[in-house]
C-alpha cells in the first residue's frame, strides 16, 4: 500500500509539473485567441464591407441635404455637387461615386503604378497611356468633368476597371 501511495504521489507530482510547465503556454495561447477574436470583431464592426460602401446612399443623402457644397464639405460632397450640375440620374451619379471610391477612395492625389508600366493618376485614376492631357490629373473638378464627358460620349465608364466591378 505504501508503495502504491508513493507511485501515486510521484505520478501526481509529474502531472503537476507538466501542468505548471504548460500553464503559461496555455494561458498565452488563450490570450492570443481572445485578442484575435476581439480584434476581428472590432475590425468587422468598424470596417464597412464593399457592399455597404457601394450600396449605401448615405453619401448621396449627405450631398442632397447641402445645397451649397461646392465651397465647403468633404471631397465626396463636392464631387456629388459637381455631378449634380449634369443631367444624370440618381443611379448614374451613384455609379460615378462607386467608381471613384473603388479607383482612388476619393484621393485626388492618388497614384497607382500598373504592371504594364503605365501610371493611374488622381481622383479618377486617369491612365497615363490613354489620358495624355495632364491638366486633369490632380484637379478633382476637372477630372470629374472629364469623366462625365467620357460617359456622355461613350455611354459607359468602361475605361475604368472599377466600373466592371460594380
């Protein structure tokens, strides 16, 4: 009986050692898992999905509430205001907003380098190969007017890759 108790005691000590040794690893793993879960939930909560960005008329609603946006407001509001100067339907204006958001996130100074060596420039990401007139490159208003001109001439925005994604 004493021998059996000794063996049990030794076994218990080995188990306790193993648990002590691995407690830190298990606690660390648990902490990382919880941290990742919280981070993922936080990012999911704060980051809108592409569907939310493209299908949300809140940009339009904000612009519609402010009649004199041209001199104030965000670039999105200014763009919406300029689009309002043309005979475009609500859906057409929303399409422009979606393409611009996809192309440059409304960054009038955006520059994108393509695999073929060409460069996309400005809010409308004009491609250096096709748009030789550099006047509109970093002038957001000129860029929007040029986009509308192309749309009214061609009936589409197919020159922009993002127009095929929406």
